């Protein structure tokens, strides 16, 4: 049997990030998140405005329908 030599793999040194690199990455992350949150709040304000407009229209339509139905009932029973 031939002797198998096991060669040890050289250990790869993993460089740890420096404090400055971590601070830069965190700062960049915070700026990106701030921008995304501003966009989210802008979109939520727009959605809220659309919902309020739709709600007002719904009440107007309901008032018109109730008015028309009540006029039909009055005409049917009293005329």
C-alpha cells in the first residue's frame, strides 16, 4: 500500500473589518433606510388621501341613492 500524504490546507486568514469600515457601512445603511422610509411615508400619505377621497365619494353616492329611493317611496305611497 502506498503511503498517502495528507497535506494540510493553508488556513485562509479572514480579515476582520475595521471600526471605520463598520461605521461607514452602518452610515450608508442608515442613509438608505432613511430614504426608503421617506418614500414609504410619502406613499402611505398618498394612499390615505385616496382612501379619504373614495370614502367621501361613497357617502355622496349613498346620499344620492337614499334620496332617489325615498322619492320613489313617497311617489308610490302618496301620489
